[in-house]
C-alpha cells in the first residue's frame, strides 16, 4: 500500500535560456514507491533532474514542485538536500583538492545538525563510511582521494550511491546512474539503492534501458517526451519499450 504523497510536480514548465524544455510535466511520488522515467534523448529527463536539484541554469516559468507539501522551488539547493532530497547525477563532478572523506563527512554532519543529531567525529565517521562502502563494493582507498578526481565511471557512480547511503534521503532521484557502467558496477550500485528502499522513502530512476530495472524494480514506469509525461504503466511497460522502442507512443504527439 502506497503511503502519503512525498513529491508532487504540477504543470511544471522550465526553460534553459530561451528554449522551453519541460512543457507541463505532472508526477506524483508517494512514500514507498519507486518510479522509472524513460524516454528518447532530448525528452527532458536530465532537465527534470537538474530542476529538482535546484540548478540555477533553468528558469521555472509555470507550475510547482511540492516536497511533503512544501514549495520546493523556494528552497536553495542545500535546503532541499537537508529537507530530504538527493539527486545522483549522470556525470558526477570532479573536484581536485577537495578530499572525498571531508566532503562526505561535512555533508553528513550538516544533515545531522538539521535533524538535531550530534555531529560525528573523525573516528565515528570513518567506521560508518567503511560499513557503507562495503555495500557498494567500493575500494576503501578512494575515501581519502580528491572527490571523483581520476575516478573511473563505475567509481564515480559508486561514490554517488555511497553519499546517498550516508545521507539517507526521503526522496532520491537517480539520473542515468547506469550510464557507462559494466555489469558488476551496475549490480553493486543497484544493490546499494535497494538497501535504502523502504515504506518511508520514494525513488525516481531515470534511465534509457531496461537492464537497470532488472535490479531496481519500479512500481511505475513513465515515458517522458517533448517535456511532459505522455504515458504511464507498470514495470512491464519497460519491457515493452525495450522491445518496441518509443515510436508507437510518440507518433503524433505535438
């Protein structure tokens, strides 16, 4: 049984420069649900991820995003994060000179302060992060290196999932987490995600391919095309898209 509404998007329109990309998108995610968003290139999938994260390069011209009933569009990105939103990006940023362990510990302690919990000292954090790293089979040496600097694609995605495991968000959006991963890294990242699935959390998984959904099985699958969701179904829809492509749904859509 699905729980309360966690995230609600109503008639969302968003532009990048003078180009409108999202054109009246609607979506409801309840606690305990996992949604998959699929669609051809240029449909607006990554734009949706960036808008939810609060990227300043996009302008919201109409509509709203409600997080637990609160207007998320009025929140700065760091506030969205502390309020329980996590976005795993398709292309995680490399930041030479910023130690991965310092970044992760700082983020976690900011969340703990927001929840009224005591901060973790270095020893307690190291113990916790090593436990979480095991869940995604991540090399412990990466924790002391610069954030994503020189990491392989699989290492970057594991590091994204590690961050999610530490922060334990209520709502997480994974933007093509499977992109560029071999089968082992894909399975490890998916297993990390699945350890967080619970009746209190909601997930949106953005992907081109069915293979990720073999590991992270969705409750609902949506097709995003020309900036709005044009079709929704159960997890079997992803298999149908894998077999038929998108044209049977997109033909004639203006």
